[in-house]
């Protein structure tokens, strides 16, 4: 690692893939907790001899070999680590001091340190004890897509021919010369990848994706019993709900039912785009519902949720993602969670190419209420879109409060998180995050880091 690369890591600070540790003669136990959490998430670098604030303390040059041997012995001891994670070491000399870099790659297994599972959440090594969280971790570690699981006992008669006809018709409408128009039903299923061969297990048959897209409700219940999307409106009756829709049917009809439910309960606002009237609400609903149905982990027992309240529309669904943090246009990298289902939705015109959903949500959320969406990926994907419009004077006043609160906190520390600002200003976290996004856009504030615990400070040009 070059000095400039090391300086960049120090400036970035602790986060999902960076951890600073003091180290005397031997590393402390929390170093091994970080090794475990990095191996369970997306990997990362541990720097021994660096303070939490990024200042260099260094390690004793005479102890370096003993420190490395200790780490290898501990991580290789099956009574302490199960299984043993991979590690690499590098000695870095910086300002006449020595730092040990431990690189921990993401591993294929779920790792335990002293029989405890740790996961890296922002800059914290979090103990994982909840069964649902452990289940999601195992799912994330699998190298295959669960939608491609083959069920050799699914028969063609378990699928609905009317849905296959509908898909063919929708594909032809979406693209006049679509190849599905010249295929019979079974050929269409093969072309869409819904009938395949699992050469590892020696099985052939219809996939989980085929059952979810085109199967009868009875078939879906048998192959994916936990599948559920729960949509709730909670505006007047906050203790319970005003309206509710629980969807367990195939994904094509689920899309229509959930979209209709959301449009019924959300205000509609039109805008002109190339001299054409466009419903920002309909675009937002389309992207949110498509995401809930396409990019979710169907093996998870956690149901997907769609909630409409006074603040807006919020979705939650189990995900299979190596990234954990807020998604922005500047740093997001689209990655399919269920490529077969995603491609099927694209062919029938219910979705577009990868990445377009995020761009549309940013574009039309701004057109809808003047605020950016909050999109957070991880083991649970979360989306929050404001749907109520406040008078501009109210928005500007609240934004000014957020900025003044940040300035107050900056007198006490170098940076502040959204949680700290929200608590000090007595403003909801969602509102605070939206105003901070606007302040970043106006170049009054800058964000440090890219995880859930990202901090904020005044932009350097404003200092």
C-alpha cells in the first residue's frame, strides 16, 4: 500500500471496511471480533497501531512478528474460530512509525469467534443472535440465486396457461418483434430460463422463479410458504391501520394488486415532460413495487412490507446484498438479486434495465415533493419516499434548523451524524436525512463516508 493510499484510508476513517486498533504486545479481543465481522460481510482492512481518530500510534517493531503469529494462531484455532478465516498482513512505515495492515477478505462461510457470530454494520462489530438475521446471513453467503432452485416435481400443469398467454401478449406490446410471440408455452418457459438443468445436483425442472411468476397459488404456497407482501395504510388509525392488502399470489398479479392499492391511497401530481403530462406518483409506485417483487430474497421468512403514512410511502424487503448503507446516484452499483425474475419483468414491460429504478426514484421524487428518496441496502432493503408537500417556507425553515444544529455540534466535534442532528434539533431522522441531502446538493454540507453512520460537516468552501 502506497503512502497516498494509506493517507486516503486514514482520512476516510472507520467504516464498513476500515477499522483502527491500538496494539501493544498482543492484539486485544476486539480485533478478532472485527476479523470475524469483516469475513462475514464484504471484507476489510484492520490497521493495528492507529487510534480511533486516525492518528498514528504505531506498534513496537520488535513485537511485529509475535503479533502476526498470535493472530494466525488464534484465527487458526478451531476452539476459537469456526471456520478459520483467510488473512493477509502488510507492514506500513509512515512518519517513522510502523503500522500492521490486516486484510480480511469476505469468506464463503458464516464465521464465529468464541461461538459468537459478528457482522459489520457501518463501523460496528455487531453480535448476531436473532434467528432471522442469522438466516439472512446464510442466504447472503450462498453463491447461487435462490430463484434458480430447481423443483423436479413441478409439472407444467402446475403453471397457469392464462398467465403465460398474458406474458406473451405483454411482451409483444412492449416490443413488436418479440421472439416470444413465435414460441409455444413450453418453448417460452425454456427461453425465459424458467426450465433449466441443475448440473451440480443432476436435476432438471421448473425453477422457483417459474413458480413465483406463473404458478398457481397452491403451488406458490408449497414451494415458498413464507412468501408474503403486506401493504398497510396508516394515516388516520395509527394504532392499527386504515386499509390493508396481504398478497400471496403470483408476481404478475401481485404487481397489479399492489400498484393499484398504492395509487388509490397516494395523491397524484402531474408534471410536464417533453410537453407530455406524466404522473410522478405512478412512476414512483411502479419502481417501488417492482423492486419489492423483483429484488427480494424469497428464501427469507421475513415478509415484504409496504407502508403508507402521513410522511410518505415506505418499503422493506429481505435482500441479498454485500453492500450495507445508503444508496446515492454518485456511488450506487446496480446488482441483480433475481436476474431471471428481473429479466422476465423487463421483457413484459413492467421494469427497465438495471439501475433505471434508482435514477427514476431520484428524478420523480424530486418532482413529486422536492425531496430526494432515502434508499438503504443491506440484509434488508429500505426505501422511504416523501409524498406530502410542505410550503416552501416551512421546508426552508426546517432546513435552516438542521444547518444551525449541525453548526452547534461542530463546535463540540469535527463532524456529526444524522442521528445526532435529529436528536438535538428534535426533528425526525427521515426529515433530517432529506434536508442533509439537499444541503449536500447545494454544496453547503459534505458527507464523510458511505455507510449508515456517515457523518457530516460544513463544506470546505463554506468554512
